[in-house]
């Protein structure tokens, strides 16, 4: 098994400002879990990449895995510490797509739930601890938590971690996703309490 990547848990302080610890793992999403037929599941990496790809579940599952140990901070003020995620690094997926074109600067992550999206800077999406996770604490990711596969970006608030991931789209200009259009922050760094707005 691959070594465990854990850059964000070495901090002396693990709880960002304004957050409270929870031991449970709440379920939070806008529309509930969509029905996903495993035979029809696809993950595409597209937009400003050199070679757009679309992976089937079997192709995705065969890719090299990473393990990431990280905390999960929801903007509604709960934080769940010590999560072990396993999946495929976003950087590995980008590599399969021939890498980012020079003008690519942001990512729009799309969910299978009715056009739900979230936006984040490309450098955050390819951080060493950003992955498309298929398991949590040694168990397959449940549908309510975004299974079969979800994005996990530990350094940003949890709404950037798109559940039921369907597309990773590289774009040149930042474009607000679902919650961002509803007032949430374009970046969403929990350590700077970037909950709402653009600043
Ligand atoms: N596709 C999709 N991903 C999503 C959401 C959503 O509504 N749809 N909600 C986000 C929000 S607001 C949070 S806090 C986390 C919650 O993840 P969890 O339900 O596994 O705790 O998922 C994020 N990812
Ligand atoms: Mo959230």
C-alpha cells in the first residue's frame, strides 16, 4: 500500500477558527444522493487539458492509489478530524489527460446530482493531498457521502469536495459553482475563515 500523505495534520492547531469538533460524520448536500448505475459511471477529465479522457469504473479502479490522512471542515462549523481517504490523486488523473494547458487556472468539479458544481484554483486541485476518494477509514465510500467516488480537497472547506464526481473540468477564468453562486466564497480557506463572499 502507498505511504500515507498527511500534510495538513502536522499543524499544532487542528481546529480552524469558528469550528467545533464532531465525532460523527454528518451528511450534507443540496439535493440528496443521485442514483448512479455502476455500469454507466464515468469520470471525465476535460476542458483545458491536452487529451480529454473519460474513464469507466474498471479503468478508474486500476489506477495507482494514494492514501491521505486529513481533517474535514464544513462551513456550517463542524470539523471531523482524522479521516483516512483512499483513491486516485487528482494530479494522476490530470496526467492521464495529458496535463493542463498553459491557460488552465481553475477547476470546475461536477457532481452527478443535477448539475451541481464547485470551483477551485487548479493549484489547490493538484495539491499532493487532493484526491478522488473511493474509500473512507477503510470502508467503501457510501452513497450518502458521495460514493462511488468523490473529490477530497482537505485544505479547503468541505463544500469544495464534490460528492458523486462526474467531471473534472479545467477552465481559464474562475466560474462560481452551486454554493458559490449562492454567496459562498470562491476559494474557501478554513484557516482564513473564507466562508462567504469573494474577499
Ligand atoms: N455533488 C455534491 N457535492 C457536495 C455537496 C453537494 O450538494 N453535491 N455538498 C457539499 C457540502 S456543502 C459539504 S459540507 C460536503 C459534505 O460531505 P458529507 O455529506 O460527506 O459530509 O459535501 C460537499 N460536496
Ligand atoms: Mo457544507
